[in-house]
C-alpha cells in the first residue's frame, strides 16, 4: 500500500499539489486496479518538521520526502508513486 502525505499549512499550493497527486493516483489505479493507497494532508508544523523540508508544499511517498517547495508535474508524481510501489515489492 502506498502511503502518501502532502505537507503544508493549507495554502493554495498545498491544495493544488493534493489535487495533482489525486490525479496521478487515479491514472495509476486505472492501469492497475489492485493498487491501494492512502493520502493524508499534514498541516501540523510539528509533524512537518519531522521531514527534511525547508519549503512547502512537500510530498512524501512511503515516508520518503520526494519533493519540496514546488508543485511537480503529474508525470513526475506518477514516477515517484511507481518507485514507491517497486520498493515495496522488493522488501
């Protein structure tokens, strides 16, 4: 199961990232309906501080920070999600 977190205080960019991740996840699940995922928007500054992030929004996949301080393209997010799935399959 993919565990996805969007890190940010709730600003406009955080919500744009959340919607972009949802779109990427929908594409992946369209390719393979057995994929399971959870997505959480983390707004608590103390919890965000647990990650090596200087600027929000941030994106965490399976507890690994993959992007911070910008809104990545949907294609990038799909690649990070696929990598997260591959790491799960190996372990």
